[in-house]
């Protein structure tokens, strides 16, 4: 069961967030949803706060210390882990299935790592490093799913993001979900209707979705996700007509590799049953991912903020400067556009609280507990 004092604190946080503490006019029409709250706490009832307090009392301290060390050398780890965590939880829940390695010589086994939406994910080595330390102290006790959940929360904090409680007791999946990752992950090229559909299928409403996409406040958007908008939008051989010429030139300058997006489109649009793409193509995509643009540094140079978990992502969308087509599409729907305006015009507190609430909801999505799954000694196998 949850610690007695934790549940009221979290419940209060959720209520305050949904009731719009700052009174942002663009968001105030959204009402409290008892059904969503009930769903959230039904998941939480299967986890515990400080689950490892007896079996591995220093587990969370070890994760926190290792993350601080990793962040001091590589600040971009925060964005990497946020993306890795989302890609894990969005497909069959937060079960660390994304961490499983391909099996050498077994062509019938495809890992989630090999799915096209996951080819440029980073952070695997860092999670392995934390796991190794925990295995040294508490062998086969702390799940990889809990490590990823805790490390992501600490990474968010280190990047200046909000605190949110992480409940533990997850167990690890025994298998990956390649086909599901191919079919169910939102794509950078999706229109607003498909993005809303995919999030709703996982139990997330418009507010959850728009606040979670605010994670794009940090890190870079890889050029491979932008090129089709710059040179071959929807197969027309022309740029996305919704991008103004000044912004189009800036994006093309930042992503200097002028190339047809046909090869990217070929891999992006494969059917869910497709096999993993060749390793040479994977390496090419990973090299492209090193090039990219930041919503803060490239799009909002006039803002007084230092970047991080602020509202510059939403301000960029208001000015029509969304890097990803799917991001800019948030302005194409009345409800999501209202949320974007509300976050952009607020002082940042509403977004931060909503983001924290949505991350709690994401972190307990379809978790494995009790006799389900297992505890891996190595996160990749």
C-alpha cells in the first residue's frame, strides 16, 4: 500500500493542477475528471512509495548520485532519458522493454530498439551503468523499469524541471514489443487528429498530451525529423507551405544536409510488421541525429529565460515556429491551441505543475508488479 502521507499529497497536487492554480484564462474551461483520477490511483495502488526501503534502502540515493555525476559531464542526458522513458512507457507500459537488446542470430526476434521510432534513442549506457552499481550493492533486487523511472525524474530535476513523486515496485518485461512500437508511437509527421488518437488510446487527454510534449523545451530536435518539412513535405518535392520563408531558411541553414527525404520517408512509413532496417541505415540516422535545433537556443533568442523547463516551446508554437510538424499541429485544434496559449501566457507554473502530474500518470501506465514480469540482472537481456 502507499505510505499514508504520500497519497494525500499527490492527490492534492493533482487537484491543484487540474483546478488551474494561476487562473490561466485559456485553460480554465477544462474541468476535473473523476474517472481519470480513479484510473490514476488504481495504478498507484499497485506500487509503493520507497518500495526498496528494506530490500535496498540506498537504491534511490544511488540513482540520484549517479545521475548527478552523469549530468555534470553530459547535461544532454536529461533530454535523452525523458525521450527514452516516454518511448518505453507509451508502448505496453513502463516495463523496461525498450532496454532489451536484439538477440544475435535470431532473425525471428526483433527488439524495440530496432523499431524505426526508437533508432536514435540514447541513454541506454547510462541506465546500464546505474544498474551495474545497484547490482553490486543489491543483486537482482531493483528492476530496470524502476531505475529508468527514477533516473528520468532525477534528470528532469537536474535540468530545472519540477519534482514529482515516483512510486516503485515495477517489474521488468520478459519480451519486447517491436510491432507495437512500429504502429503506436506518435510520429513527428503526424497531424493533430492522429496524435490525439494515439494519446487517447493510452488514456491521456488533451491536457496530458500538450503538457507532455512540453518536454521538447529541452534537448535538440534531430534534423532527420525536420528534413521532410524542408524539402519534400507530403511527397510534393516542396517545403511545408505553412512555414514562413525566414523560418524555412533558418531551418535549412541549421540542417545543412540538403537531401531528399525519400529515404527517410521509406523507413518512417514502413508497415508495423516490417523487419528492422539495415544497420548501415541505422548508423546514417544516428549521425543525422547529432545535427539538430533547440526550441530555445535557435527559436527564442530574444527571451529573457535561460531555457530549460520554461514556456518557450509554447511561445514558439504561437509564433508559427514549431520545428516538428506534429508540434505545430497543436495550433490546429481548438482545445490544444487553447492549452498552448494558456501555457505560453502563464509564468510557467501551470505548465510545470501539469507536466509533473502527467509524468506521474505516465510513470504508472500498465506497470508490471508482484508476480508479473521479472527482475533482470542486466537491463539489455
